[in-house]
C-alpha cells in the first residue's frame, strides 16, 4: 500500500520578543497557533518556540496515528536576518559611534540566514527523531528553512486571518528589518508593497520611547501608558509636536533624531527630550504625585492617534475601491487609537476594519506560514468558493482566535486538586447547571476563574482563559487589580457582552477580539467626541468597573457561535435580572503569561482571591483563602 504525502507549513517568529508558532495546511486552514510564553511561563519569551512547536506537531500528528503517511513540514522564519543585520550596522549613521554599532551588530548571533538555518536544523532534527519514535507509522520530514520579511509576515497574517480574498493591509510597529510602517495590497495571488516608512522614523518606537520615559518596560508596558492616558489631558501635545518631529505628516513622517536613541545601548531618549519636559524620566511606577505624568501619557496617546488615522486616510486614498482594510503590528494593539480609526475612516462607510487579534510579533508567525504556502505554490493560490478561508470560522463567521492547545481535565486530576481541602468540587447536573451557579455567584459579587477549550492566539483573554466578575460595583475594579491580579490600581478592565445587548450599554464598533474601544452609555448620555480626552465622573455610568476615566470601554462582543459557553453565561445573567455584561480580564497575575494548562489555572486560582473556578465544565468552590500568595510575582 502506498503512502499519502501531506504538507504542512510551520511559521516561526522568535529571537526578539513574543515568539510564536503557527501551522497551516495546503488548503490554507490554520490548525494551530500559539505563543511560546504560554508554555514556558516566561512573559514575552523570545526564544525558539520549541515547546509550542512540539504541542502543535503532536496535535496534528495525532490525527494520523493509525495511517501510513508521508508528512512534510515546510519551515518559514518570519523575517530576513541578513537585512536586519544590515539595519543594525546602519544605526551608527543615526546613533552613537561606529565601535558601538559594530559591537551590537556582531553580538547579534543570528545575523545571517545561514546561522538561522543551522540553528533551526538542529532543533528540528531532535524533534523529528522524537516524533519518529512516537509515531512509528508516519514518515516525518522537515524542509530547509526559508525566510519571509517582517512586515510582509504581519501583512499576510492579518489578511489571511480576516478570511477575505482581497485586502489592503496596514502594518505599524517599532521596526522590522528596516521598515517601521507599511501599506500592502494583497489578494489570493499577489502581494504588493504600496508605501513604507523607513527606520529610524517610527511610530512604534516613538510610543515606546515615552513608555520608557514614564518608567514602564518597553515591549510590555505600552498598554500601561494607554491605560494611564485618560487620567490626564493632552497639555503637552503642541510642545511635543514642535520638538520631536522634523515632519509630522504621516505620509512623510520624520522624527527629530536628536531627541531619540534607538541604538540599543541605552535609553530610547536623550537629554534633549528630557530638557523640554517638566519632569525627569520616571524611575519607578509610584508616579501619581504629579498630574504632569498623566498629561504626558495623554499627549503622546493623542499624537499617536492622529498619526495612525492619517496613515489609514493615506491607505484609503491609495485604494479608493477597496472594501477590506486589515491591520497588524504592535501598534495595532492600541485599542484607543483603533476606536479613532474606526470613527474617522470606517463608521460611515461601506469599508470593513479588521484588526488582527495576535497583532504583535507572535502573530507574524501566521503570516510566515502563509508566505511559505504561497512560495510553495508559486503565488498561485486558488480562491475557494468562500474566499480565502484560513483560521476556522465560528458559527457567526468571525474567524476564531481559539487556536492554541487544549487539555482534558481528568477525574484523577480533579481528585488530586481536591485533596488539600482548599477547594472542593461542586456536584452539578451538567454544563447548564454549572453556568447557572456561576451566574448566581457573580451576581452576589464573587469572582470566577473561567478556563475551557483551546487557548486564545494573541494577548487578549477572550473567554477561554479569563477571570470574570460583575461590572456593577465601583470597588470591583480595585479589588480585582489589587487582590487578584496584584497590579496597579489605575489599570482598566474590559467588558464582554452579546451582540443583542451591546447597544443597550455601549456605542461604537462591535468587535469580538477586544481590540476597539467603544463609548459607555451613562445617565447623562454618550460623551461627545470632543470630550474624549477629558476625564469624566464614573459615578454616572451603570458599569463603573469596566468604564475607564474617559468614558471608554474595551468591549468584547461574543455571539453564540463564537463562544457558546460564555454567551450562555451572559444570557443567564440577563435572565436573573443582572445586565448581560461581565468584567473580563486575562487569567493570570502580574508578570506572568495567561494560564496554559489546568494546573496553571489551579495554581493561579489558589494564589489569588478568586472565589470559584470553572474548569472545562467542572466547577470548584474555594474553601480556604490564603493570607498572601505562596509565590513572588515578577514585575511586568
């Protein structure tokens, strides 16, 4: 009997920050996608995603365990190391000395395609040997690594995730090889770069500079700056525009490089920048003694919003007849800026705005996989009848973000975690009964860890690895921040609701991935757009725990097809007289990635002040609350 030859394409992003892996088949279907940090428990892990690759391969090969198949895996790296090495060398032109630039460049171990291929070959040789031992009837082989480009990987990831046949793809991040922003025209057969912004002029690095200036960690703390901005007003906007730009028009953006230092040796800013500001760089996060700090955050957020809106205007001018506009790169995770993009460019048009949920470098692994498929098929992908079906569609036709690993919760595991007496299993008659109890307890003010199914791809918890609570009490936000997440109390939380109930409580774009802020409705109506940058009185809002200080809310809208259990829980809340809205935050604590395995979920549950744990259909009550966590938490 002959063997079937089956091909898969493995996209890999790593060695900078947030490494990830994505695996697709020849029919363009996404089979697995995951960030390595979930498995290693190291937040923003940048290393080769060895453990995630193994989980993904075992998931795929388990479907062929009883068949004689020849399986070929094509390996694609998400960027071009040669071009990246040249960009690092060129940094001496803008920042620092030649000696320092050479030192940095040659400390970059993976400075050529040859070195990356050699490293990948060694990893995959070990993996292949292990797989052949476990799957004896399957002939597994790995093709030599090929290379995409950083921004092309981002662009292809958002295009294919959106499941459309033609799109304009906008990418904005810190830097990839030597491009920091780009506009692409993509269809089933071709991709074309229409416009680019070149390093060192960068919107992402500009935002990162002020992230660092305010005492937050670059490539991690940008969302803190975004969360801090509503506490201030953009008082320094004109001052910054005058000094930090040579040209502040988006299509020809030029930074005043004397204000910045992107060499990689020191802080991203220079003394010239600190000299124009009313306070020196923040060394820690105890900064609320000075309103100027929140005002600076508000100012750079406002500037960033203006620039990205102008870039989308440019993309629309270049493509006046295009309908689908896709967005990726680290800056695409700025949901406040995304609201402004939607309001200015899409709200009153027939165009669609698709933000990639895994918009950062982890998600670029998906675009790398599609680059490999396109290269293998010589750029002649045949459009399916339904368009470019890529990530599996939920029943409401939204591409699902639930693409990571899943784990069975065995009876043995349940018995094991119940032994200590800290938690006990609640006997229920099934899923519906368990969700009814969860709804009742949330209404009473309890906080629930909610763990089910496959992990989300990307940084947002979208209902499979979430912490849920009622959004009604103003004190809930502080309790969850300080007693459960162990983080700063200014950090906002996001609401989740259903499509049927969205417009009762919010106004704006309905997004299933929690990537576009909307306006919370209050007793005095919706805040006018001209007041978006002004702090408001939260007491006038019915959902204070999920309404930020500017009247915004980072809403996730969940349909029955997208996440059936979470949708059912929301509907039960409504039936019990509670608004069908929940506070939804990621199932983790400060400095740690979102929980991955059931064991991770139990450990996090026990070490926090959560009250109930929903674990893949089983429901647990906490009996004993620890006075303090049994582990220390890393700064994030």
